[in-house]
């Protein structure tokens, strides 16, 4: 099968590609390397297993060019920095909503019929019951990133309903693991490298979310696509528990050996405007389809901290 | 209060303006007259009650210009032709999603804090229970028009959560009445003017939806804004029953006096790809806030048919 992975040089995309190559797919990657990293896929490009198109999905005609002959699209490309929406308000509109429109329009024009999309738990907004099931409504995101994810879901639904596309939409918890390029663990390690004596934590540290290990995320995506076949398939992806930011900070401090670091909280119930303090997805549907995550949130965090310390390269 | 009504020269917008003038507001209208009609507001412009800005909301800087000094925004502008999305797939993206982004961004930059938005029952997608309550999920629209409405809801939610906006989002049933410029009744009358001997109906005519009279819609909007005060307020607007397209066709044939017209169905369960065959909103929330529509769907249809026959001017 010839697949296109948008954002394929990114954190999750590059793990997905490893699996797709294993199963024998011909893998095309569309990635402008804005947050993706060429080194994540360099070996696979070298070996000929991956063909990289360095294009911007905001460019419809370039998107069409790399859509030709594709059988299945994994659309993972997005602005990875949720907080950026506060400062530059059209980032998510362009690289989330409009990019998704371009992917769908290119699929329509090229006759490509199947897509999987990485949506997010943030579409549920604030105040949803925990754990949050797929049928919770209304979905009122409070971040611009979340608004773009919801917009993309709607666009995909409309292409299914109007043009006969088949789609799998996954609402992700926090996905973490090797090759992480952003997020709270990545930030904490970089802060401790810059100053091992203190760790500043945004908010009061009581924010509490659920974390899923990236390889389990990728395996779940492929499994769910394998065993479901509705025109529009929606599934939460996460683990069965939560962990607080306070606990993550403690783990990072311990694992980095910066045990003298003072952990300092900026205060307030959330890290930034648009942050959702507490989030946990119901994963009954995922379980029902035969996927049981083996890492809980704390194990996933600890595993990730160790992997990122090695990748980032802390001085011991 | 100085209000801005986007799409204020349109069908619903012009009725809203009548009420806003009655209550003493200073009314600004942003309308590029793509589907709005200057004659709907000409008298009010003449009298100085309305200031019309002939701008395209896809132009952010023009949108900012007419946002200055505004206290409250009624954002009604949209592509009015749901079917158009099939042929020109970026219509709703531009005039729905991006226009809404521009309105919100202009509000942020100009310090305008309150908005009411006309969303639609089509965000609920197909297969929702009837009547559909506001908390139904997941919302998977099947038309590009619906995707743009959902995207706009998400954008508004994100501006509430991130920038402290206050919002009222109304999910409209089919709104009909005087000054209608599109929709099934408008189309049927025009078809019978062109050929009084036959009336072609898209689909099998068993599509069944709920209809609300436009003045009741507008009054409900103003009432709900008056009596609710959450950061984000969501409310369905509709009537308590449905009417089939078949019945609407019969009423139009009878009221136009084209009683010899043969009603011909193109077949299939829906009018076009992306059409939702059956829709009815739960209006418990609306009732609970003290609004009770007096017209049922059939009364609203009959009233509208008579009004439009007079406006369009059929030869007797």
C-alpha cells in the first residue's frame, strides 16, 4: 500500500513510519520540517523506504502533487505548540484547519479515499466528565489549537458525508516517548539543563492529565483501522489514569539527578490561557476493539524522561 | 449600545436589525451583499438608523475598521447555499471559517467582548436522536456548510477560553419567513413561476425537518442573550415539530394556485450529497428560558409561502 504521512518527520509521525515500513508499505512523507526533524527519518530516506516531500500543506498545489497515487493518508501534521495560539492567532487556522482542507481537497481531486487523523482530547474543552467518552457534547475547545482540531474533524466528516471518503479520527491524550520534541517533559529537561538549581512549573502543578506512550499510540491507530470499517470511525486514545504536573516535575528532577533543584510554581490553576487543567479520556471503545495500553501514565512519563535525557544529552 | 451585525442585509440579519433599531441600538452592518439585499435595509440606511459597511469579512483589515467602538457583535454572515459546497469546496471555508476567525480577531484587537453567532442544526450530523439536545455528541457534520459552522463554534469557544470573550451560540433549525432569499420554499415558488405545470422536488420528498418563523427566531435570540450570562452560552432554536418536503410541496402548489402542477421527485432519501434527511432540535433549553414558539412548522411554512408569493410577485 502506498501511504502518505503528513507530519511524518515529527514525533508521532516518525514512530508511525517505522511501523508502516515494517508492514511493507511504500511510505511518502509530507513535512516542511517546521517542527519535524529530518534526522528522525534520515535513515529511512537513505535506504529508500521513505520518500520525503518538503512541502507546506498550506500550498494546495504542492499538496496535490504528493497525493497522486496514494492509497491511504495519515494526517498528523499540525502546529505542535498549543501555547503559540495565544501570541499568533492564525497559526492553528493555517497549519491546522486550512492545511486539513488542502489535504482533503487534494484527496478528492486525486481520488484518494481513506484517511486517519490525529485529533485531540482538547476538543472536549473544559468541564467534561472524567473520563470523557467519545459521545460527550457539546465539544467547545478553549484553545485555538483545539478549535483547529475540531474544525478538522468537521471537515473530515463533511468529506465523508459529501464525497464518500472513509475516515478514522483519533482523539489523543498526551502522547509522549522517545523523539519527543515538545511538551512538559521536554520543557522541564531543557529548563534543568539551562539552570539545574531550579525548575519553574507553569501553574500550580495540580494540572492532571493522562499520558500515553507513543509506540502504543501508533500500534493502537493501526489496530483500530484494521478492525473498524464504518464510513466515519472515532476513537479516543489514552491510558487508564492521570498524573499531575507536580509529580512529573518530581520524576524529572529525580531522573536528571538535579535533586537539589527547587521546584517553583508560577501559580494559578492552569499553565496558560487555553490550557485545560484536568483531562482523562474514556478508553472503553479502544479496549473493546482489543487494545490495552500496558504503560500507565506514570510509567509512560518515567520511560519518556529517561529516553529524552539520553536523546537531549544531559551532562552527568 | 453600538452593535455590529455581519450579514445584516441578509434574510435573518435584516429582521434582527428591525428589532435592534426598535430597542434603540446604534446599528452597524457588515455585508458584502453576496446574498444579502440592500433593499432589506435601504430605508434604515436612509433614515440614519443603520450604517452599512460594504466589506468582505475575508478581509481582516476591513473587518477591523468596522469593529472599532462596537459593543456587541451579531455574527450572521455565511454562505447561505449549503449545496454550493459540493461544487466549490472552499466557499464555506472562506466565508464561514476564515470570516469567523477574522471577526474574532478583529474583536480581540479592538477590545470587543461579546458575540452572538448563528450556528446550525447541521452540526449534529446524521443519525442524531430526534429531537436533538445541545449535549449530543459527537458532532460530525456531513456538509461543508456544517463543517464551517462547527469550526466557527470551536473558534468562538477558543476565544472565550483564551481571550475572555463572552459568546452566545445558537443552533438554528430551518429559519423561514418574509424576505427569504433561499431554501426549499423560495426554490419551489421560483420553479413554479418558470413552469407552472410541474414541480421538481430533490429527493423522494420524505425528508422531514423542523421550521421556525424568522421573527420568532430573532426574538428568541435577543431574549436568550438577555436572560443568560455564562461565558459560553449554547441554545438550539427551532419549533416543536417537523414537516416533510412532500407536504411543503403540496402547500406551495396549493397556495400558488398551480393546482395542476405535477409534483415530481428526483428520488433518493436526500436532496443532495451532504443533505440531512431528518432533523429536529430539542428546544427544552429555549423553553426553559421562557421562549415558546407560537408557529409550528406547518404554520411557519404556510405563512412563509404566502409572504414570499407576494414578495416574489407571482402572476395570478
